[in-house]
């Protein structure tokens, strides 16, 4: 029977072509848009975690209250012992130290006179120990436009756009001017080892990245650090796990009244990412549900109209002696086959388009010029296993449901009535 119905579907294009096309388009859009939204939003969260928030972050209480101002005078002390404690108590995280600082970058000419200056946001990470994994985590190697990663003291990376603005080349010397942890003036000369472009306008036009040991000497922050970031060894952020880690750590200092006591914040509590994550999850689910409902209505109507147009066929089959139950069953089975064919075609196209968008992405750097928002300038989709079956919800079930409703008419009408109405 299935073989017979399948042949009928292939031979009668008027019966199957339009439903298959509609189902394929609907399934393709459902899969592709779902994968695209997951990829874009996931990249935004992941980029914020890698560059700013970590999965969890440890700071002093006073620093946390004013963290947007980068108050290094409120930094954590006794970092070496604190890091050992974190590694022992929470071994399922990788713990890294970072110092953020801001100031002015001055570019001297061959005579030592200033040829240009620009504001800079500095980031100090561990380049030289080989244990932190920061170079890989921040994708520094792949983001270098010219030069290479710092190999020795007083070498730095600077933003590609900042280098162009100040007309700097690899090997040139720049001078940082800012303030130390204790409020005194800080002056330090660095050699440019490379220029980087992260695809984030706010970073590329003013970033300077130095080794944390150089930053500590420059800012008088020996055994002190602004932030300690924790990254789950699983590679992904799970809020339930982060909550348990946060509660366990903060319980140690719950009774302390010291404003310099450490406090841990998870990703959702920083940079308004909590509301963004909740919004993304709610919007993604709502989008899929709404789109599935819309496609279900369209396919339901397609099946309903297709079934109504075949009343003449049903009349002939009833006149030839076929019972109503058998006609109804073949109608449903036919809808299952048409829905499966369309869903498979749509899934193949949708998954392929998602994979292409994941590999190549969509460059929106032209739209981001002058922006300060932390988000990637290449929008990518993300393939997940649920994309393999999510399109079958509207593609298969809606088609079947539409044909089930239209087929009810088979039981409500008599053979004579069908003959009279359709002039068979």
C-alpha cells in the first residue's frame, strides 16, 4: 500500500508538488532562522564571557560596585593565595588573572617628539607562563594582522585601527601615560610586537594588550589584580553550575565587613547579560513556537484544501465499493508521506544553509563602524542537533492534521450526495 501511494504521489504532480514545495520552504525557514538566531546570540554571550565577564568573576566588593570605572585602587590583594584556594576548591574551572587599565598612548617620532596621541583601554593577561590559555581563549593568534604575540618583557599588542591612526609600525616604541594603583603618575615605554583586529570596533580602535607582569610593575600592583576570571572546563556556560560555585565561594566571606573582601559574580549578573540571556531564551522559544504555528496553519489549510478538492475522487472510490475507513487511512498515509518528503528536503536545505552560514558568516563590520557594543562583526549561524528534527513539527504533523480534518467529510456524506453534488 505504501509503495502504491508513493507512486501515486510521484505521478500526480497536481496532488503533491505544491504541498511538498510549501512544506520544504517552511521547514527550511524554520531551521535556518532558528540556527541563525542561536548562532548570533550565542556568539555575543561567548564573546562577552571570553573578553569581559568570564563564566564567573572574582573581584573585591568595592571594585565590583564601581567596575565600570576600572578602579585599580580597589583591587584584590594576596592574589597568589586566593588563586590556589580557588583551584583547590573549584578544580572544574580554569582561573586566570587580568588587569584592566586606561590612559593615553603617545607615539614619538624619530626625534623623540610626539607625533600623535590617543586614548587607550589596556588589558593585561598572562602571555609568558604558558599555563593560562589566554592567547587561545581570546583568539589572539588568529586576530593578529601584523607581527606576532609578545615574546619578551615590554612587548605589547595594539589595536589595528589605533596603529593606523597613529601611523605605527611593528617594532616602534609607544609610551603609556596613566595612573598607578596608588594614584601616582605612571609612564612606561613599550615596543609594538603586533597589531590585532578582534572585529569589535570598541576594542580595535583603542586596545593595548600587555603581559600581566609588565602591568603590575607599571601600576604598582605586585600580588594584586583587578579581576580573577573563571572559565568552566566544559567550555560552555551553565547558569545552574555557576550559581552553585558562586554561593559556595561567597559563603566564605558572608560575615566579613571588609570592603576589599572578595566577591564572586556569575556571567548573568554582569553587563546586563542576565536580562539578555533571558530575553534570548524567551525570544528564541517564542519565535520557534510562533513560526511553527504559522507554518502549521498554512500547511493545515493546504491539506484541507487538497482534501476538499478530492471529493470527486472519494465519490468514485466509494461508488466502486471502497469503504470509508480505508479511504480515510490512505488519505492520512499519503499526508504522512508528503509531509515526510517535504520535511526531509527542507531539512537538508536548511541544515546546509546553516552550515554555510556557520563557516562563512555574514560580515556586518560596515554597519558597526563607530559603535561601542561588544558584539562580533561577523554574524554566524550555529548547527545544533535539534535542527535535525525541529522542522518536522510543522512539516509533518500540520499536513497530517489538515488532511485528517478534511477527511472527516468522507464520513459525513453519502455516496449518492457526492454523486449529485459533483456530477459524477
